[in-house]
């Protein structure tokens, strides 16, 4: 009787999950708000899940927070955009199999009136100097994200301590909420182009500076090191890394567009 009951339970599991093992086929990917809020994950993950049967739970954070999540072992895979911080993460032994995935670029957005005359320069550092010399506020993400790290580098290169300037406002939030603050206050901010293209509440702000090579914004993917955290799902995590850097994954990334404009550009070294 007990044996027959056990068989019935197994049969029920197979009916519900397709196979006993599939119920556990899921990974956590800690990534940036830009990949999530731009809609990229919503576009590419159904393709990966259909191909592999592996479900992906995305935890969208700033890059610094995503890396901290990996350090704690609370994610299997990281997809982030702050190369110096990524290299440090790997050097410390927390990440392995780091690979280039894609890139887009940063832009400065601000009010159409552009009282600080940022549009008159193509130099991002000069643009930051002009903003600090004016009275129009600058909205910083201030969330230890890759975008925030890039912004701080530009202030440093400009020789400016932004916190000493009255116009510097700290959102402490992701890219979408920061853009909302910028639109509401009529202020400047540094944004990634992907989130900007998907952002609807633009009001009176627009792109005021783009194209400087220093605005290049590369993304990398890596596995959280199972030697540090044995519970990391190495096999499933590597399937995700292999897929997103494969020809198929790269083609899917390139296919994601908003109003005909490509948001991310494949950059895997195959």
C-alpha cells in the first residue's frame, strides 16, 4: 500500500512539473536597473527559458548593490556595468567566468532651455563643469550603481566636489525614478541610453550631450564563485552565461528595439 501511495505521489509530481528535476531549475540573476527598466530582460528571458527550461528571477539593483548581493551568495549570476568594480570582484575570488556581453552609452539629459549651455560642448567633462557653474539642479542616482560610479568619475575629472554645490540633489534611487525627479525638477542627470529610450515621462527634458567616447558603457556577466558559496547553481548559471554570449543570445539582444532604435549592442568575444 505504501509503495502504491509513493508511486501516486511521484506521478503527481511529474504531472505538475514535467519532471521531478524541473521544479528546481531556476537561477537568480542580480543585475542593474537599466537592464530591467529598459525592458531588455522582458524581451530576452522568455527565449532563454523556452530553450533551456531554466527559469530566471531577476533582482534589479545598482551595480554596487548587485555585486554585494553576489558577495553574500544571494545570486547565481551577475550582469552589471562597472568594469573596475567587476575586475575587483573577480580578483577577490567572488566571481568567475566574467565575459563581455554588450554595450550602450551614457547620455546627459536636461531641460530643453539648457540654461547651462551643455549642448554647446561635446566634451562630457566640460558639460559637468558647465552644469556646476549654473543654477539648474543636477539629480544624481547616488545609489552605488554603475551609472553613479561613472558620474563620480566625471565630477572628479572636472575637478569638482558636487556635494559642495547647492544644486546637487541625491535621489538614492534607480534610473527610472531619477529620471522622474529630473523631469519634475527640470534638472540635468546622467542616464544610460537604454533606460532613456524606454522612459515615457520626459516632460521638458531631452538629451543635451552624447557621443563622447568616455560615455561608452560596457556590460559584463559572471558566475558567483561556487568555491565561496557552494549552493550557487553552477550548471544552470553557466547555461545562462553561455547562452547570452552565444550567437543566438547576441542576436536576441540586438533585436531589442524601441521605436526602431536599438538599445544594446552585442559585444561578446566569441
